[in-house]
C-alpha cells in the first residue's frame, strides 16, 4: 500500500512512531523503547513494515496492540494537523524569523529568544527517559504561546524562557529586569499563562521562568509561587521535587495537552495552525514587549 505516513509522537529519536493512512487514520505504531510494532489490522501488516523499515534498529516484535487505554484511543484519533507534540523548541519564532519583519534589531532579539528556547527546550526534551513529557510553543488565545509545557512526576509546569545575556537578572512580583534593559512583565504573564493552562487541562499548572545564561539571578523574597529554572540545574531541581503524578496520569495529561482542541476555540482548529507558519506568539506581541502584560 502506498501513501502511508510515519509521524513521531514526540521529539525526533524518542517516543513512538505512528503509521497513518493518507486521511490521517492510524493503522500501527512502533514503540522504540520496547522495539514492538503494534498493528491495528493485519491487512496493513506488510505495508506498515515497509514504511517503518528505515526506522527499525535491531530485533523487533510485531503483533496486535495491547488493550488500549483511554489516552491511547484519544491519541490514535488525533489528526496530524491538531498535534502539538512534533513542535520544536521555538517553533513559532522559527516561522517569524523566516516570514516576519526584516528589522535587524528586532531579528537580533528574536534570535536571542530562539537560542534561549532551543537550549532550554533541548534540556527539557532530555528528561523524557525519566517520565517527563514536554510540548513546545503551545497556543493560548489572547495571551500568545507557552514556550514549554512540562508534564511529569513533579506536576505540570508552564515555562516561559528568557535570554539572560550574561547579565544580572532580577525577578520581582510583577516585573523581570535583565541587566539595564527595561523591566518586562514576565512574572505577571506566566501566572496568567499557568492559570489559563489550569483551566484548559482541569489540573493544577505551576508557573515557571527559565533564565538562560544569566550571570546571576536575584529573586525577591515575596516571589514564592514561580519556579525559577536554569539549564544547568533544572534537571536536578525537578528530580528533587515531590512526586505528585503517576505515569498513567502523566500520559493522560500529555495526550490531552498535545491536541490543539484543548487550547483553541473550534473555529481556530485546522492545518493553518500546524508548524512554523502558525500565528506567532508575538502577534500581540504576546507579553514579551507589552509593558501591561497583555
């Protein structure tokens, strides 16, 4: 059978590979952790093996899938254009750099933001073997985008990533200041983003700010509700946090979060929201430059 599509369920090289018909219906998946291919219908068996052959490494088993969980059923029904899991760190910024304003100063800031998101995103992706799941560039209507949504044993984190530019960063209740730059309302924005994500997922979501390459970070003693993360210490910080979610809960929440239907009104669903050409988080400009935190 021709036309089968192979799509990753998460970051390249990890997670499952799903094999779908041209209309998006899944017919099989390959679990790279167990080296097992689950085929939903024997009539597609040979075509599935042919489509997956470039991705197979070492011995593998083929058979019918195990009894699916509710999360499995929702994932299998997810259309590719509604799936946020393949998003790369800084996905929206990649599109804006390619198609946005040509102003050199603005593009320099975009590149700084993109580099910070990519570095933090790669670190978060590396936590997957420890039962963490992460989504990048998650749309929040009216607020822009969540840079990273992290789901794992210690809970759900709504993360906004910022370049420290090798300068001192001061985090206050309402504003963040990096070096001598104008204060930004990122603490206020991340609280609003986490509250919106809590409503969307019907589960507690914690706000977090990730500062990349800051020379030092000073946090006001009154800031107790926002986690402050850095690439060098984030993994240890998260590993030491108390466990609040079990693996089945993590997978169920990740399946719920990865679909655009969780975040967007029905009239905004569709292929125009998939990939780097989606409306940029900076359209508003999503709180990055808005002094009022809108």
